[in-house]
């Protein structure tokens, strides 16, 4: 695994701004499953536009199902929507790296970044 992606070892390695214990646990488990299978480069790619992470087929993304069948990910009891959400979080990690992802979720960073968001058309 490249150090670009970082490697959270426990919930304490995930910024508290990311969410409660359950959310951080779900992210940790999926991150570990992706790392174990060494598929970070594939996670960085966009899933099929009309299906996203939630509805992609086994044939299109066999590695995704392997990660989802990881015992820790299975034990989390995801719905399709929650799993899709955490796939997007991991895709972000794959695209910008662990350190930058953590920076984005620091409480002071969130306040600053949200103030800068502009909604198109307003």
C-alpha cells in the first residue's frame, strides 16, 4: 500500500469531525478491506455513471464486492445507501490522500470550508 493513502489503525486515527463512533468504525473497516485487497487505484475511479457505487454489478467491479464481503464490513450491517456513502468517502481518500482527507474533517476546517461554499444560481 502506498503511504499516500495513509493507514488508520484505530478509531482515534479518524477525525472526530467525521462523525460518531459508528461512522468512524464503518470508514475504518472499509478502508482496511480496500487496503487488504490493494485496490485503492480502482476505488479512485468513478463507478458507472448510471449506477454509482450502490448499483454497480459484480462484472463491472468484482473487487468492490470482495471488499463488501470482508467480515468487518459485513458485521457493520450497512444498507445500500450507507455503503455507497462510505465508498464515496474512500474514493475521496483515494483521490486526495489520507492526510488531506483528515484535514478536511477537522472541525475548524469544516467551518472555514463551508463558509466558502457557493451555490450556483444564487
